[in-house]
């Protein structure tokens, strides 16, 4: 694969998920409104307008939906380097504030390291209007041969 286009497949994967062209319905629901604004080696940057369908009972962005979005963007960031999607084996999220539906956030996922089959990524969610940190997640992901066949995991 050409070095210049390596980052385009994870970008397309996220766009396809957000438009329901691939993945599961839960991913389409949690990623609708996602716009990938930058994709390069070791980095994905997006904006996300939180739709009403993702509201919890208080009118905030449901934390489970936020976690799903962060997980997929982190996986895409790793794929910009590795060329395939990995499965999360450990995912820690710290939430600093809530986000109301119909607010817009920025999400940035940066690959931290790779060692063997294990990769780590840091995912930040910030308010678009003032840059306030909303959530911070650190994921450890791996390629699991027995669970995800290599051919099926390629982007």
C-alpha cells in the first residue's frame, strides 16, 4: 500500500460506520454526526455533533455512546499505522464533564506506542466552542488471531 494513502482507509471506515454502510447498527447510531477532519499516520481528528437519539435521561450525551465512539476512533488511529483494526483489551475513560445533546465536540486520537501485537492510543474529547476537556480515554488494543480472522480485520 502506498504510504500517502495508508491513512485514507481508516478515515473511510469511520465514515462508512457513521453513514450505516458498514458495521453494526449500534455503531451507526453512536457515530452519526461524525466528521473526520484529519487523518494521518498515528492520528485521527474529528468533530461530532451529538444527536438527540444519544441522550441519557438527563439530556446529556450517554456515556456508553461516548465510549463506543472513542473506541472506534482509537481503533482507526491505530489502523493509520498498522493497516488493520485491532480489538480493545483494556479501555479506561475519565469523564470530566457532561455534554448536552446538540452540542459539538472535537475528538482526537493519538497513537502512543506499539509493542508486538499490543498498541496503545490516547483519545481526547473536548468541547468545540471552548476547548474544555470532556473525557480522556486510554486504550490498549491487540490483534487477536482466534477472535478476528486476519482477512476479515483488514481495512
